[in-house]
């Protein structure tokens, strides 16, 4: 059966706990790639709760920059500051942190510093999440499976609801627009969820502005003939 790796970026938001409960109830594991800038005392407790309930907390930088527009030193700082907060969440939860995982904002791997950043992540003990059997040509042509940071293959694009660009285009506005994206069958264009040929890495977001989309999207994913799993790690 097709496998889906569920990843949730850009949290933690004040709605995270409710989302965790929803996923837990449905037995859907997930990786949460969090932004350091959103971790405060209140949201730290959501991270601890997530860890205690077997979710994985991962690193998505501190302030979500395009890594190709910042210096190498700033890039290291973005990664390390957030990792400290994640370490704190694991230590507060009493659960050992088994994995150090990272995803670049916007999949911008740092431009001219790309190799140095991959080496830096390795030297800091970050691991590669092994997403198996992703067969899309674009995924293989871009070597998305090779690097240590995590890619994705289906982006739910909830942020389109509050991004100026998409408002101008009048593209995605209501819940049904997002649900119909899940049912779009264009595997090589990033809409492969209907195809049984490849597994998928689904990217959802933990934004405050779109929290009401979370449960309908999860319900829709749950009805697909797929299995929800966590990756193996190298
Ligand atoms: Zn992001």
C-alpha cells in the first residue's frame, strides 16, 4: 500500500495541541518542523506534549529566511538556536532525543553554501530522514533523496489563504479548494496523492491563520487508500 509521510511545518502555533490530539486520535504519526522564533513558554508545552505522544520535533530554522540570502554564520546560528530549544523540549519531556532533523525554509538549501551547509548539518549530528520509494522523476532529477535535509512532494499550500500573491490570483480561497488539490492527479506536478506508484511526503502547516483547514485536510487524507508512517533514519 502507498505510504504517506506526514510533515507539519512552521509551528508551533497556539493550535498545535488540538492538532496533536486530532492526529493522535486517528493514529497518524507526524514530523513537526518547528521555527525557533515561535517557541515560547506556552508553545514549548505543546512541543513537550508532542514528544510525550511519540511525535517527532524537528528543526526548520529560527526565523525562516531564504538561506541563500544570509551568511554562512547566520545560517549556522539559525540552525543551532532552534536546535537548543528543541533539545530543551526533549529534556523537559524526559524522552531521549533520538534524531536531529532539519528542513530548509522554501527548500532553499543555501545557494553557494549548499555543500558547506550539508557538511555542517552532518558535523552537528543531523540525520537524514529516509523517505522510501519516492519515484517521481522531478524528485530523482533534483536528487531530493540525497541531501540530509528533508524535502516534500505534496504541499497543501494553506498559506495561499493569506498570501498577497495568491489573493491577487484569486486561486485558493475555501476549504474545498484545498481538498480538490488532494484529488488532483498530476504526479509530476506535485499532485501525486491519487497515484499508487509513489509514496509521498505531505507538507501541511501549523499557521494560526489556517488552523480551521487542518482537520478537513486530515479527514480527506485519511480517506485515501494509504498508510501513514514515519521515515527510517540514517
Ligand atoms: Zn516553512
